[in-house]
C-alpha cells in the first residue's frame, strides 16, 4: 500500500510539473504576443504621427508659396508704378527737395 501511495504521489508531482511547465509556456506565449501587438501598435502610431507631420509641412509650404507669390505680385506692381512715374514729375520733386535742402 505504501508503494501504491508513493507511486500516486509521484504521478501527482509529475502532473503538477507538467501543469507548471504548460503555464510557464502559456505565460511566455502571452507575453510574446503582447510585445508583438504593442510593437505593432507603436509603429502604427508613429506612422500616423509622421503622416500628419508631413501633411502639416506640405500645407505650410503651400501656404508660404501662395503668400510669397502674392507679395511678389504686389512688389512688381509697386515697381511698375514707380517706373511709370513721369520723368518731369521726378525732376520737379528732386528740384524741390534740393531747394529745401539748400534753403
């Protein structure tokens, strides 16, 4: 009877070891899976942030180009209006300025 009891205890110990080993394997599998999922989610978040950043940069560049073209057009218009001033008017203004300086 004692041999039978010892045998049953050994069987129970072996089953317990098997259960513990299976639990360790399952734990490792769950942890590995969680690490993989978290890395995937991290990469998705980073990719989305990069996409948003690129869109913002592109929008800012487009806005800057439009604004700079508007300024360029205005500058050209001012330049043209200055070029179109009558020489007689300019000479008259220069004469008045020189007269005031001299006086």
